[in-house]
């Protein structure tokens, strides 16, 4: 086991033992290569550098009570990567190749999987890029698929630390018929300016509205939106948000716990009616949102504030959902939906 202060981990790069990678050239995938070097060599004309031909995934491995390792829903990430690759017009690994490489990189970096009870996990980052020389704007015929891992703790805030967030009214992260529902790097580049301004104003999250009408809630820059209204789990139906695997799992967990589930358009003004609001995603898990400020401009003075319950602690229903999904990921309760691969 690596000598790491597991309880103090944030969400940051750490050098681990290996990355695994494979190249797509001349119409086929080459062998899987394990490398102790995190640096890769790509052509300076690579389409990923110039035209953003890149997509990625995020998933996690967890250490159970008896030391066993669980990987949460890698098949879903494999399928979502295929969808993103299809959008970019590049080759994608098969679901089997994706899962085998995830297993390999996790096993090669076992000592970096945080111990049970530490509150941390091993973040797995599969990435697919165009790497060969190219000048014209078109989908590259080659591709490099690689998977990196890093032990992580909380992303921003934590389950006991609700975050203060702001609606980005002067920025969109996606276009109405654009790439918002694909996990491509460009979407994240689009969110950096708003994120920087929000951080300067003391916010830990940026909430985007639907880019067509700016009437409905879409999602945060790196997580989906959910809310609790009475006994109902409410989340967003929009073709410009990333289809979150965590959100889909929480919808199921909510049903299993006897809650109602609604996936629908959520008008901004409905924020006033929610008991609890949260961010959900692989990195953020569930991060409760204590405050949403609605401002014409992130840095401006004018502000309508929405607060949810006690903004200093997580709401009861969000906490219940959080505990249940973590219990599944750590093997503390039966995995009735067969979500985890156990190594
Ligand atoms: N939305 C965005 C924009 C994200 O980057 C992420 C993170 O992956 C999510 C939602 C949550 O998706 P998932 O639960 O599959 O990690
Ligand atoms: C994830 O939750 O896996 C993500 O990809 C979010 C990331 C952009 C920090």
C-alpha cells in the first residue's frame, strides 16, 4: 500500500505505477501497452491538439471491507465513450477491450486504491485522442486510447460541506444542437471562463441553463443536477446535458428506497420549491448544494438567492441516497442490479 494520507486527498493528479494504452492504426487496434511513463508522444499536427478531437470518461474503483476491489459500471462508461467517439468520427475500443484495460490498469495500481473507510477511491480516466499528423479539419483515421488512474478524495465541497453555486446567465457550456451530451473535451474548455469568474466570486460550482431558451436548468460544469421535493427525486431531461451514470444509478436507488422519480424539464423558478438540491457525478459523488445565486452576470451585484434547508449540512434524503450508493460501491449491501465488477 502506497504511503499516502488517504483522508487528505482532494481531486488532483498523482503519479501512480502505470498507464495502459493502445493505438488504432491502419484500421485496427494494436496490442495493449503498459507504461510507467505518464508522458505520451503525439505528432504536433495531431487533431486532438488543434481541433479538440478528444473524448474521455471517468469512473471509480473502490476497496471493500475484506480488501476486494469493485469497479462501478465500467460497461456504461465504455458505451458512452463509443457514443462520444462516434460523434467525433473516430475509432473506439469495444466494450470488452475497454473493460479489460480498466481491470488491467486497476490491478497494476492496486497499492493506490484507498483503503476501506478512508472516504477516498481510485479515479479511472480513460481518454481517446487523435494522435497522428493532420492539417485539414476532419475526423482522424488513427486514435490513441489510454487509461490513467489517480487516488482521489472530494472534488469540491463534500457530503458534509454543501457548496455555494451560481447560475451562468452570460455563458453556455453547450449549444442547442451541439456537443453537450457527449463527453468531449471542448465542453469543458467552454466552461473554464465562467468557472474562473465564479471561483473569484467565492462560488464552488457553476449551474448552466438550457442554451436555447435559458428557462430551464441544464447541469453543472462537471456534474448533473438533482433536487428533492417531498419524497420525489427530480432530475433534468435535456439533450444538452451529459447522461450521467451516477444520476441514472441514483434514480434507481431512489426507487429502491421507495421514492418517486421524475426526469423532466426543471424551470429555474422551481428552485424556490425544492427541499434539497445536489450535484451528482463520478467525481462529485453527491455534493449537496446549499445556495444557488441567480445573477444576470457572475461578477455583478444583482442577485436572487435560493437556499435549500440548512445550507451548512446535507439534506436527509440526499444523505440517504449517498449512503446507499456508497454501500453498493463498497459491497456493504447486496448489488441487486449487478453494477459492480469485483476483482
Ligand atoms: N455532467 C458533466 C458535465 C460531467 O462532466 C459529469 C462527469 O462525468 C457528469 C455530468 C456526471 O456523469 P457521471 O455520473 O457519469 O460521472
Ligand atoms: C467525472 O465525474 O468523472 C468527471 O469527468 C468530472 C471531471 C470533469 C472532473
